[in-house]
């Protein structure tokens, strides 16, 4: 069964460093998302991406964050200058079509900022 | 903005039935989804309700009342593997996107 894959599974970085989290969404899906989950808390929406541009972003997704789809398969989240409070699990997700009800999540990238 | 409320924790015995409630406040409501998340794992889709009523998928059922801004997930014949966190999530049309806003999650513990 097709799945969303994410790398790395776990990354430790120093405060102030740049981090790039990578995702390969399910082929032929149209909508792409990044969510994050701080340990023990709920899953929070960061950004949605459709037709090669951001369609919506949350208040969390400030100027330190950016997303790219550099080719037909990869979807990346970049955090330019990490802060301690960026420590969280970051989930990539994709959706097959704009009217689809199901969002498929990857296994997540656990980011620890020290 | 959107807000969703769920009980933080529910405990039940194997073989029993459990109901997890969710109340929501949102603008531009489009539908209510339920996701299951095992510790350290990815949220996985369980069910979706756009219209009032009950949707049944095997041992799991989900109910929605749009007029009451309320829904629930019903798990029958509980198994140990059902121990996980369960999140309700609203899908809204704000901004034209399909983002989900998740509730705080309900941790279900299934005991022998």
C-alpha cells in the first residue's frame, strides 16, 4: 500500500541551526501538509500546499518556516533558525484530491533542539 | 477560530463498548474526522462524517449532529490493540483549503 515517507526519523540540532525535513508524499496526491505535535499535545496544523504554492498556513508558520516542492516527488519543510520550542514531531501528510476526506500521514520526523 | 473538546482519558475492559465524545466550535464547518494514534506513530484515519447520522466501519462507528456541534466515536468489541489516542478533527473551508484542526485527543486504555 502506498505510504507517505519522511526523513530523517529523528534529528538532534543545536539552537539557531537550520533544519530541513523531507517528505515523499503518495504519488498522484494533490494536497500536501505539514503538521507538528509537541510531546503529549495535540496535532497542530502548520501549512497546506497545493498546485505548487501555499494554500493556507497557521500562526505557527512564521518567517522561520518555509516549504518547497523542488521536484515532482519531494516536499520539504525548512526551519531557518531553530528554537528550543521547535522540538516536536513533524508529520507530513498528503491527500488524493481536493474533495477527498482522508489525509494520509507519514510516520513523522522527531526534531530535538538543544 | 476553531476549538474541539474531548475527554482526556477513557478506560474500558476488553470486549466492552466505549464512546468518545467530541464537541466543536468552528466556522465554515465541512465535516468531522476521527484519527487513531498509537504512541510515537502517525495518526491514521478512522472515519469521516459530513452529514448528520451514524457511519459504521467494522467495529468502529462515528456519529455527527451538526445542529449540536457534537460527534462521537463508538468502539465495539474492544481489543487490547485499540489502546491508543483518538483525535477528532474538523475540516473547514476557511481559506479554501482542506486543513484539519485536531482536538486535544482522548487516550483510551483497554484493560483485561
